[in-house]
């Protein structure tokens, strides 16, 4: 028993000594301690998407929903404990959070390759989001992920309910939410294009297709066939009807035509000449401008209140505290 404890202490000290302690995130964080980590994550993400293309959107969403609740700290992955109710059962996550098994697969693979738990769950979410975007959008959508996040030791259902965006949000609510996280209007419009991939349950846009006025009537009518007023609330509809599994700018084209699926999506374009309108028009016509701003905003979002240095921990199991 004493020998076993001694081995654990040696391993812990070795791990502590080899993990760089940075006050800020850096793209080179794992270059020395585990250079094979990023290629492994990319490979597993690509395999997961090849099995189910929807998985790319699910992994991207995990990163968003992690960062918008107390920063990018992997808290979204934590199961409930006797000490806290986590984020998975919060209203924006309940019944819709996906990709957890892929994260588990990635964690097991990188820990095995690195011979110790040196890659945080929070970093895995950030890398998997980037790799999902580049897999579904092509190499132009790749960017250097800033790394060195550590994992939270607690989570909060209430914080998730308070901080995550809702599909019924008005433009002012959306912008206020983004500003509260240190993000601006350009970040809002650029990052909303995460809805260029993925699907939504009918329940999230039912009011829009029956009651909104800023919607194409034929588009609304077609959706009503899939989403009746009663029943079918869990049916799925592509967020971007034109290219639901490709990262591109068709999301913005849909907004110009009043075909945004969610009320919150269409709020970005009202045809009133606002700055938001101008950005939607720019991105719909200029893919390179969108690609540039989307990547910049993804990096900015990923830098929201990360735990670094000796804060938090590196979880052995992404679903529970060590």
C-alpha cells in the first residue's frame, strides 16, 4: 500500500513538473508535454463526424455552452454530485446536449498517448470545436486554438439557465448577453453562424413559425408540416436548410430572405439598415470576410475566463471531479 501511494506521489509530481504553468493561453501549450495530443483529437473528431455528420455541430455547441457559463472551464461536462447540480439538466441543455461520448473517447486516447492526464477537458472542447468546423467547412476554417485551460471543480445549473442564449431572445437580449461576456456586436453576428450546421427541435421555434411576422410565409408553412402546434415537438429540423452539414455563409442568405429558423437568428437581420444588418449582408456576399471574423471571434470566445496556472485541475474523467 505504501509503495502504491509512493508511486502515485511520484507520478503526480512528475505531471506537475512537466505541465507548463501559463497565466495566458498559448497555441504551443502541449508542444513539449504531449505533441501527439492535437493530431489524436483531430482524428477522433473526424471519425465521429464520418459516423454522423451532425456530431460536428454537437461538439461545436458543447464548446459554446461551456464558455458562456463561467468561462471555458469544462464545467458543462460535469455530472451532478451531492454538492452541486450541474449544467447538463439546465433548460438550454436538457435533452439536447450531445457529443459527451466523443469527448470521453478523446480523453481516454490522449491520456493513454501522453501517459498521464495532461490535456484538460476544457482544452479538448476547444480543439474539438475547431476540428469540427474545419472538417465540415474545409481548411480555410482552421485556426490555431489557444491552449492551457484547466478544468473547473464545480458546475451550476442556475448559472447555465442564466447565461445561455434562448431561441426566443430579442436582438437587445442577444447583444446584452454577448457584452456581458466581453464580446461585441461583430462577435454576435459572426458566432451566430455556428447555426450553419446542426438541427433544432420543433419546440425551440414553434412560436416563430406560427406567430412571427418577420418570416417568409412559404417557409413557415413548410415547417408547419413537420412541426404541428401539438405533438411533434421533438422533431428535428436543420438550422440551415440549404446546407445543414457544411460550414458556409448560406446561414446569412437565409436571414436576408426571412428564413432564419430561430427567432433569435432572424433578429440579426430586420432590414432596417442597422449595423447588424450590414454585417449579415457583408458575410452573405463575402465568405472570406466571414471566415476571418468567425475564426477571430471563436478564438476570442475561447479565451473567456479560462482557468490557468494552478487554478482548477486536469480531470482524469471529464464527467467528474478528481
